[in-house]
C-alpha cells in the first residue's frame, strides 16, 4: 500500500472519529454551554473582580489619605502619607507640598526644638527639602519645573544667591508656559535689587558721653509795684 493511500485512510479515520464525538456531544450542547457560562461567571466574581476592586480600593485609599494630609497643617501628615504610600499616584505632589512646607518653616523662622540646635535644625530642614525637590525633578514630567524652582529657593536660603538665580532663569527659559514660571519670576524680582551687607572688620568706637552744660540763668524782669 502506498504511503499516500495510508495517509488518506488515517485522515478519514480521524475525521470519522471527530464526527462521532460531535454527534455524541451535540444533545448535551446546551448543558455544556450553561456549564461554561457558570464557570466564566465564577472566575469573574471570585478572581477577576476582587483583583480589580483591590487595585481601585488602594488608589482610592491613597487619594483620601493624600487629601487629608494636604488639608492638615504642618509636615507630619505628609510625612506619614509618604511613608504609607511612597509610590502612589499623588506621591510626587505630596513631596512637592512637603518640601514647600519645610522651606516655609525655614524662611519664617525655625521653631526651637529641645535637644537640637537652631542652626542644625535649619540645615536639616533645608537638606530634606532639597532631597524631596530633587527626587521629583529627576523623575521629570510636568512637575519638574516646580521642583527646579524649589531647588533654587533652597540654594538661596543656603546663601548661594547666584546659583539660585541661575536655576530660576533656567526655569523661565526652559518652561516658559509652566505654572512654575510665575513663581520663578516673582522670586527673581524679589532678589533683583538685593545686595549683601558688607560688615566692616573695624572695631566699633564707643560713643562719647555728652558733657553736662551749666544751666542758663533765667532773667526775670523787675516787677514794678503801683505807685513807684
């Protein structure tokens, strides 16, 4: 028997077998359809839907926590939010907001803390703000201009006036339509006429004490009595 003929016979046998299986299952087609539909519903309800709900609930929880931290005053609520949701969608905005609050605390006068020197606390707050701004700036995106502006303000607070001015000018040139430009231009105008105070090394002379002068005599006119 030729190989071609054997192949045709095997193909016919396979076709006949598949035909018999289809005929055998056909009366139960509706039942099998119900079973398949029930299985799909089971998978959706107990596997897919919980996963979707888990993702949405996490996002919703992060947004609720962020809004509460934003509405609260001070820095601790934002610190707590970032410790719980460091990679959430609003995390970059929270970092910018926290850095702004730290910078404002430095600019308005560092509150004394027991066990920490005022200058050391000021340096620590500026370092933390710089780290937050830098992380947002390195990530790029629409919030980079605002982060760069914050880095410039940190530099100015640290005494690097020229470096801060250069970054502010770069923000205005590179992102002319950004919201950060308004802030950058305002600070450029504020430091435009600033000149550092030059302190003399000469000792301050003590003021001479004023000399006491003798009181001037007051001449009274001679009184004239009537009849004189």
